[in-house]
C-alpha cells in the first residue's frame, strides 16, 4: 500500500514552534492555514488569528449531529501562547468557538479580540474582559501600533444588523507589515463587495468556496459564495493572491475544490491562487518591481 500523507501537514508543538520561530522581513507576511476558515498571519512583530475552530465543540454539543471534523485541529487552544490579535467574523460556532477563544484568552493574556460590535457580549460571556475586546463596525477604522483594520460588511445570504444598524457578519481588511490581507468570513458574492475591496489593493484574500444549495438550507446551513463567485470577486476586486477557505473540514458543507481550480484555469489563467493544506505555511513577499503599477507578491 502506498504511503498516505497525513490530513494535517504540521501540528502541535511542531506547528507552534514554527510559528514562533518564523522571522518575517519587512513587506512580507507569513500565513498558516488551520482548516475551515481558520488562518494565522504573522508580520511586523504581531501574530493574528482569524476564526480559529480548534475543538470539536459543535459535535460535542450535538453528539448525534453531522458536524464531525475530517481532521484533528492543527493546534490545541492551550498551545496558543503567542496570539496578539484574534479576529472573529461572526457568531457561528465554527468561527466563534467558545472552547478555542477561552483557551486562547487564558494562554495568550496579551491577546486582543476583535469581533462585530453586536456580538461583543458573547465574548464577555467567555470571561474575556472588556479591555481586551474591540467591537468592530464598518463605519470605524481600528488603528493600533503596527496594525490597521477596516471591517467590511458581509452578506451571509443577506445582511444581518442589530437595532443600531451595526452588521453582525463582517470581513476584515488588515494592513500589517506592508501587506494588505483580507479575510472574508462567511459571505456570498455581490458587486458592492468587490467595489468596497478594490480601493484597498488587497495582496492576499481568503474567500469561502463552499457555496449553498436547497438541501443544506433545509438543514439550516446558511450559504456562502461558491468557486465561481470567489474567483470572479477576486479578479474584480484586484486581489493579488487568492486563498480559498471554508471547504475542507465538513464534507457535507463543501463543493469540490477541483471545480475552483478548473474554473480559474479556464476563466482567469493569470490569477494567482494557492490551495493550502491544514498546518501548512506560506510566505508572501512584496518585491520592489511592479506589475500593473503595484508591487509584485511572491
């Protein structure tokens, strides 16, 4: 029998050590994929987590349910002692996991948690103190030493707002170490989103490709953009490197990522993309030469 590679490329102490030891030069970003929508980025002396789901909390609360992980978490929450920022895009448990967030809060006491303003109370319920929580709004920019954040409204099939008009579903445009990174969270594709993103000149964009259908809707699963919309959005918004997310952890809530690759090759053969394995590292670096008037990422 041929040797089968593990589902997770690097995990545990090995992954934690790699994140800690990776040195990131100016105008560069190191990035790790954690599965589902979980991403780690590092640059400018800061390490940021996005939507980490590093437990089996959903299945444990519904043992007879369908939410069974395809692979183990690349990291345990207790191993994350190095987080500076944790970004939560919305309240669904595979993005706002109470087990993961509590673990990070306890083991990274320096970490600041950014979430949509309407759901800050959900973080307080996890015993995260107010001074470590930032409620993000699309109307306000977050500026901290070494990092600049703009929240972008998402349509998780539609807009959801609180009584004050603040969006419950957000993506984040993060400027860090000379690189502009976008994490879309959960959203369908729509023209306004591309227009909102284009002025940011995004270097790396993480977009969901799990799509939606009536069968999943019957199960109460709110859908996202599919592979075509993700590719179309990236091209229209001018994203340099496209990273698909939200397709690998739960097989019943995904489209075949091969369709994504095929559509890109046939429709946008010049669009850069990367399919990442959970636990894999990617280094993105902006060279000084220009492509179409912008620095070229490698």
